[in-house]
C-alpha cells in the first residue's frame, strides 16, 4: 500500500496512479469493515457477525514488481503462476507467522486504517 521512492518515468507514474486508484477503493472498504466492527451490536446475530469478523492479508513481494498491464492479464498461464506463487511463498510465510491466529483474531490492523482517514 505504500512505496518508497518517487516514480520518475511515465510508465512508473502510470503504474503508481493505477495502484493508488485501485487501493483507494480497497482501503475505503476495509475502513468500512473496521467501522462496522466497532459500532455493531454483538448482541444480535448480524452485529455479532460484523463484530467477530477477522481480516488477514496474505501478500507476495512479487506483486510489487508487476506493472499495471498485469492487472489486465487474464491469460491462464499468468493466473496459474500467480496462484502457485501465492501457495508456494506467500501462504507458507503467512502461516509460519500467523497459523495460531486463524479463527482467533485478525492479523491485519484495521483500526490503524481508520486512523489514516
């Protein structure tokens, strides 16, 4: 969600603009989930679902290196490569650190997202 450095070339700038555009919607939705978790009444069935919701982020460093055009790539080979990368590295790393958290607590700090508004 954050990058170090400043994009310099037209392609780098375009990639960053597209990342920011995509992430803006995602962050808005995550902030809404965080807010609903805080204001929900855990005493009723729907409120309990929101109050107990757990969010995790399983990410690959490889995604940072992919340009904007990769978001438009729907070729089967590319999609299976992403899946395999996620299974091989990202999921393994996530589970090494957070296996005990699954079903217990969120591993993504949604409250910190609310503070960034």
